[in-house]
């Protein structure tokens, strides 16, 4: 009776790990060489940030779908975010302008997790200041809270040629995410790089009260701040893609009118990918 093969020694296993580490490094260098060729083809340095929210959202989703094994998804996501963001920066250097009025540590954690330490980080004490910095730049990004605000910073995005909301972070939402703060990314991005699964609308209304707020709650996610000059409110409204065919923003306007409010203006101020949630069992869902 033959003896079962003996398990590999620690030295053999460590040799395998060293070989894998070397292979990973070589692949990263190969990726860098391709990015260098990409720069020459696209001449990306001349058009500002190479941030591509549609591509990045898709990459992160595919990452979760194929992931297996004992390595935590937090680690996998953070590694890929550093790789993607660093090579994006190499293509066209940019800075991240963060509104720290919602909490400096949480916003800094989000910026560093999603964009790494190579990309310069600039803190601002208001969302308006962060958005203004992006407006004056070629390709910088601004990070602002996606769930609360003290002022209607999004009205600065209404004009033609202004930066727009282009992404919502984190790309992968899950319990105990190490950078869980919901934030919008504001930037200038080419039309072919946009993802329009969720449209973002700036809506100004008169007659805003608790009844109108309740009327909109089932229809959309809303950030609202008072507009005292008109006894109303400035709203940032998320309209999901499945509502586009049903004229989602028209439904919002109708609900406001039926609740007794007057719609003063509406303007499209950006779009982003559908929120992508990873439940505890690891099976992703949108």
C-alpha cells in the first residue's frame, strides 16, 4: 500500500507565495506599460482627469461577482481602488477636494480608501468651497455628503458647462464597510464616460412642509435644505433609471403639486450608477 504524499513544507509554500508576489508585481508593471501607451493614444494629459465612473462602477461590481476564498472583500476592494485610482492619476494628475463639514475623519477615510494616498487630498469646510475648487480646475474631483447638507450646493451645478454629479461612493455598499460614508463625486467627465442609471435633479419649490416631504418619500431619495427667500426648499432628488420611461421627474413634480407645493424650477445636475449592495452572504444585488 503506497504512502500518501507528504504535505508541502513551509519553505515550499513560502516559495510559492514569493512567486505569486513577483507575478503580481510584473502584472502591475505590465498594466503601467499599457497605461503609458493609452496616454499616448488619448493624450489624456490635455483633457484633465481620466476619472471614468461608468467603467469603475462596472469593474467593482465584476470584482465582487468573481471573488472567492478567505481574503476579505474589504481588502480586495481597497487594493483595486488604489490600483485604479493611481493609474488614473498617472494618466492625468488630479486632486480630491473634500467637504469635511460632515466629519473630517469619515470624509478623509472615504477619500483615502477610494483614491489612495498618491492622489492629493484637499479639505474644505463647506460643500460650496469644494465644488468651486472643481469648477476652477481642469479635472479635479469633489466629495460631498450624499445624505445631508446645510446649504444647496447642487444649484452650482445647474449651469451648462458646470461640473456635475458623476458617481456615488462607495461603489460597493455593505454592512461594516471601512469607508461607508455615502458621498457624491462631482467632476467634469466626458459624455461617453457618464453612467446614467440614476439621474440627479435640482428642484426648487415653494410651500415645502412635512406633508410634501412625506409625499415624496416613497418616490425618491431627497436631500432638502430651506430656501427662506421663497418660503420653500431646495431639493436634490435622485430619480432611478427604471422611472425614466415613466417620466420620473414629472412624477416628482406632480406629487409636489398634489401636496400643495409650487415647483419653481428643475435642472438635471448629474447622474450615477445604481447603488450596489453586497449582503452578508456575499451575493451582490443592485
